[in-house]
C-alpha cells in the first residue's frame, strides 16, 4: 500500500536470502561433524591396531594391555561425540541469550521519574510545541502548535493523512518526550508525571483495536476483571453497544472469537470505546475510532460522551467530519501546522479546507443514501 509494496517485497527478499545463506553455512558445518568424527574415530582404531601390534610383537606391552586400551577407547568415543554436541548447543544458546539481552538492555526514549507526580487529576490541557521531529528524521512534523482545552471540553482534530493529527496524540500518550515545547495537563508538564500513573488516566481508542478471545464482558472489563456487571453495562450503554449485546444469544457472555472475529467492525470499535470508558479517564482520545459505525450510532455515542462526565477532556481525531461537528473547538491540520481553528459553524463561514471537505462528505453521504434507497 501507499506505493511501498515493491520496496517492502525487496527488503523482505533480501532478509530472507540473508537468512538462507547463514543457515546454509550452519547446515554445511553441522553436516561435517558426524563424518569427521567417524573418520577420526576410524583412524584412531587403525592407528591403535598398527602401533599396538608393533608394541606387542616387541613385548613393549602385553596383549591384555592392548585389549584393555581398545576397550577404553571404545568407551570414550560416544562421550566425545556428546561433548561436541554439548558445545554446539551451548554456542547456539549463547547466541540466543545475547540477542535476548540486547533487547532487554535497550534503553527507552521515555524518561520515567519514579519520584514524579503520582496523582493525576482532571484539568486543563495546554499543548505548546515549537517543533517536533521523529528520531533519525531531521524533518519537523509539527511546527508552532498552540492548543488549549479547558477541563471537560471536547477538541476535534481533522486534516489530510500525514498532517500531524496522530503525532499530537502520540505525544499525549508519551510515546516521545523529545520535543521542543511542553504539554501541560492539570498544572503539570506530562513529563513530570510518573508514566504508570499518567497512562492509567488516559482512555485511548484507535481505529484498529485488539479484542481478546473471551466474552464481551471480560473484554470490556479488561482493566479490572472484578468490576460489577452493572458498571460493564453502564459503559456499554454509553458506547451504544448494550442493545446489540442484549440481542445476542448469550448476551454479555457471548464469545467474540479470535481478535473479535464474530463481531462487526462497528461493534469491535464500540467494545474498545466501552473498555476505554470503564477506567473513568481524565483524557479520552478517539483516534478515528468511529469510522466503522453508522451515522445514527455515531450520533448516539457522541451525545452520550458529551453528557457522561463534566470533568473528562475528550480529543477526537477523525477523517469523517460528522464525528467532530459538536466539538467545542476544531483544529484543521496541514503539513504539521494548524491552518484553521474554531467551531463547526465558524469554520464553515471561513470557506477553507474544512468547509470544502465537509461539503464533499455531505454530497457523498447524500449520494450513497440515494443509491441505498434506490436499491
């Protein structure tokens, strides 16, 4: 995809060919062990018989001593074989151990101060970033970002692919700390919080979510399996999922299958939303998490989220503008910069990127509705 298939296939083939060459060399050396050992063993017997016979004829040793030496040699053969195999296993194990230790010793780019702030309260979110570039990439992907989200408000993010929306969310999730600027939440720079405490107060839902091969209730209550059933049902209702579940044969005990294969795409997303809501997050992040649900369900979810908590700050990144129409502020990103900002009606009046995209999506939606109605 995205024009990378040829390069990906070439890189895969190069790695595969390299592994084949390495394994071929290993197999070649390994295949020589048994024949060489047999040759050495046979040569040892021949040499022993020739020299032993000479020593017996010259009465240097007795024939009994020769027979004893032969018996000792035969008893030493298999231990020597086993010793060689032992060294082979040890070397393979040592190589595997080195790879594991290299991985374990890899230093995280995130500095987590164990003495950092451990209590995270709901509050105002301020993002001020002069510039940010990914490691090993000199090109800045975010420039001159200034965002303020009051406690309990909703922020909408929109823009073309690669505009910087997801990068903002990744910085909020503290996947990277090496940016020029600061992200302040509830009066503290997020880098001053203990990572474990900070992440517990964030509910994150991506477009593609992993569901465990168990029932719906356990998937929703994954963060706390001991939660009562009424709490599970409460967040399922907020995610507009409860009615769907009640129509299933086993309701909340329905098995979702491997990675939620028995559920539709929209149901999988709503399970993930319910799972994020059950931790009562101070910040709820929806990263194109409503792309697979229909317009009516989307509206129900957004209305429920808007009224379920006055303290929860919600950030919605969406390719479908209908997901962010009711946001308190909407930011339009392009090439790592904010090019438009305001409410839905304010942005429509500007007649810029947002307005054009909205009208295009509205036309596409009406056209699709006509086709569906006509069919």
